[in-house]
């Protein structure tokens, strides 16, 4: 079972190494933007729970930033895969 998982990971890394440069850049910067947005949203929620207890908008804003960070991450991954797919066909 463990060697089967290792083979799957090897296949994923092999496919990732074959991606074009633009797709890799999109994944790289999309992941960085995701992490930045996620931590900003988590910080906003944490501040709401500890300091800004009177402002309910801060909690809403933090949760929305966290939700949007996952959307940005998914869009960057899916977009880079589509760009790589269409660039490989041409």
C-alpha cells in the first residue's frame, strides 16, 4: 500500500515537472496569495475573538477572506492546469 502511494506521488511530481513555465508560476504565486489571504483572515478572526469583541463585522470579514482564499487557490490550480493542457495541444 505504501509503495503504491509513493508511485502515485512520483507520477504527480513527474507531471508537475513537465508543466510549462507559466503554469508553474501561476501555481507558485497563487499558493502565495492563498497563504497570505488565509493568514490575514485568520488574524482578523483571532483579533475579533480576543480584542475586537464589539465589532461583529470583523468576524464576518475574516471568515469571508478565508473563504475567498480557498477560491483563489482553486482558481489558480485549475487555471494553470487548463493553460498547460491547451498550451500542450498547440
